[in-house]
């Protein structure tokens, strides 16, 4: 499970638990995947599941829903909290916020244990977070994200055709069939808005394709061709990230209407 999906599932399942539509253990199971979870900076109590501690503290503070942020260099909208938390979240590419604080998770070193890699959760104060996270100025609505993603897909396909880049798509054709199954592997609460689930599935499929492109294992392209393809895909990457934000944060949007 990629790190953004671990945090994304915490936002979705944590919001469901806070709303009373999911069990506590379901949240822990959703973010676990394969690996061991450790409490890192900001957690005072060692030896307990850091997500469990965060959830109970958020509920005690009166949090009604959790907000996902997906910061990247050059676009850190939605990133909040202490310097340490911001730095960790930017390295991870994801963070989850509730009232008073936020958390993020970074992979630790590989271990020979059959439990798999260790994942270390970081926690930091974020007192500037409003009680209703959907009220943030940079919140992305489902409707806007759907439109932007559809337009970005159309424009990217047009640009690839006009530039004669269609062969670049065939280079990643084997991954496209695998990417279609990315949506089938979604693990979201039954209460998550169906419209948001569909948007997440589409965005996660494209994220899986981007992962292959970023691995450089996409055929015999020159460095110049790879740079040109990256430039052509940049607007689509932005639209996909906004779609993920809108999809996973949908419970906040629904609650605000």
C-alpha cells in the first residue's frame, strides 16, 4: 500500500468512525496493510497503536471529521501544523488533520521480520485547523474535481496525439490493465459517498500508471522524450491529486451541505 493510501484510508475510515458508521478496529485494519506501526515524534505513549491514540484524542477534542492533505513540492495547499509535522508530511506526501493536531506516516527501515516494514507515525500540533475542515478555502469539491479530471484527461490525450506521442502510451499499455484493477482494491467504508468512491477509483488507476512512468521502466525513450512526456502529464497529475483530495475528503463536504 502506498503511503498516500495509508493516510487516505485513515481520513476516510477515521471520519466514518467519528460519525458512528465504522468500528474502531476497522480503522486500524484499514491503515495497517502489511507492516508494523510505531509511534514516532509527537506521541507520548509507546507500545500502543499510534492511529488508535490519534483517533481517541481527536474524538475527545470534538473532531467531527478528518481531512486529508497531499502536499508536493511547489504546492503545499492544505498543509498545516508545526514545522516538524509539515516537513514530515511533505516527505510522506500526505497528512491527516483533525481538531488540534495532524499526523503523517513515513516508512522505516526494512526488517527481516515476517511482519514486514515498520511504519512510523509522526504527530504535531495544528491549532489553526477549523472545527469544520470543509470550510477551508482550498477545499476541493467533488463536482469541481470530476470536471477538472475529465478535462485534464481529454486535454492530455489531445496533446499526446498532436505531438505524436501515442507510442508513449503504448509503452505503458501493460500497466494500464493492472491500473484498472487499482479501483477494485479500494478499501473504503460502506458509508463513503458512492460518487466519491467512483472518483477515487478513477484517480487511483491513474496514480498507478504514474507510478510506472516514474519508475523509468516505460520503454526505450530518450531523456528528452521522457522530459517531454513528464511535461505533458503535469496538468493531469494535478487533476488526479485534486480528485483524490475531493474523493477521500467527501464526508466533510457532505456534512457541510
